[in-house]
C-alpha cells in the first residue's frame, strides 16, 4: 500500500493531517482503527481505490481505482451525542457546496444523505461512531463521490441508479475536488460546534429532492408503507403523511422516492 502523509498548518480542523493511500479496504475502517490508536482530530484518509468500500445499511460502495473521491474524516467532538445527529445531513450540504464550487453543479439531496445530480446518485455518505474510551465518541465521516466513472465502471444494478461528474459532462479531477470539499467540511464542523445550523438547514430543505413526493418507507424490521414527504424538521428528520392521514417523523431506515432512482411500482 503506497502512502503519503501531509501535515497542514492552518486554523481549521478538517484536513490538518491528510493520509493518502493507493488502496485500502475501506477508508472508514482504516480511520476507525486509527481513531482507536489516537489519530488526531481532523485527520483525513483519502484512497485512490477501496477493495471493500462500505455504504449505508450494510451495502457495498463500488470504488474503482482513480475514478472517485473516497475519503474519511475523523472528528472528536466534545458535545452531547444528540447534537451530533445532524452531522450526516450537514455533510450532504457540504458536498453540494463543494460540487457547486468546482463545477457549478446544483446537486439535490435524497433524504437523508444521498447526493444527486440529474436525479441519480453522485455521492454517498457513511457516518460511523467509535468510542475509544468510555464517554468519548469519535465520528468517522466517509464520503464517496463519483468523478470519472463511465457506465461500464459500475455493476449493472448500480449503473441504473448512479452517475458521475464525467457522465454529467463535467471533467473535474479528483485533486481539484478534494481541497474545496475539506474546506466546506471544516465550515460544517464549525457550524455544528457553534450550533449555528439554520443556514445549513435552510439549504438542506432547498436541496431536498424528497420533499413533496410520494415515498415508500421501509423500516429496519423490513416493514413497508407509502406516504408523502411533507417537511424536514429542525433535527433533519423527514415529516411524512401516511395514506391514512397520520403525520409522523422518520429518523432512519430506508426511504424510496417516486420519480427518483430505486422506486419501483
Ligand atoms: C452510501 O451511499 O450508502 C454511503 C457510501 C459511502 C462511501 C464512502 S467512500 C469512503 C468511505 N469509505 C467507505 O468504506 N465508505 C465511505
């Protein structure tokens, strides 16, 4: 495994130390392990390829060499766990901001945190927690952005749902995308620590492609129901109205959105 470690002297936190690997099983797995061995807050691990990239809900994340941005960030927040709940949604907004900055693309967000271009998934986020010692939670935020893939780089199942910057006519190098992404993530962490989340929530709501659409909810026990997505609440939960008229707030599980990939009648 070829590796390069860069220490940067700047006022922010995210990206103070950047470890670049040629190939790793998963940058999240690597960084969770490093967190248990004392890696510094703000450490970023970037890989050219992942042999076992992981997604939400136990799925895999296809990570062909040189085609995408695959990175993870380590945070050691000292705040109550309930204040950390929006971190993945906030990260989705940070990814959208970075994409706009590098190529003018206005991405959307499929609740809770898939980033879409042209109604297909361009980026995914997997946040995991580790507890190196009692009462101290570390967060590892993993981000995968499809940059230079063509349809042939994805498996047929993923090709039906995914896109890349290249497939959207945007020829951006991975190296161009990473610095603005880290800068936006640093701003996101500052907002999380200060509690000034309103601008982020407003942007999340504006970009949320799920709102106003019929959705199919699948809970963690495998049950399914249909509803309409009506709002995103202050904690980034999805407020839905079921066919029977009951209003409830969804905070996890799987939500398919009619009109977006992955919703089959
Ligand atoms: C999802 O779409 O379900 C989340 C995908 C997250 C993928 C990124 S790539 C970098 C980091 N390492 C991983 O193994 N997963 C995340």
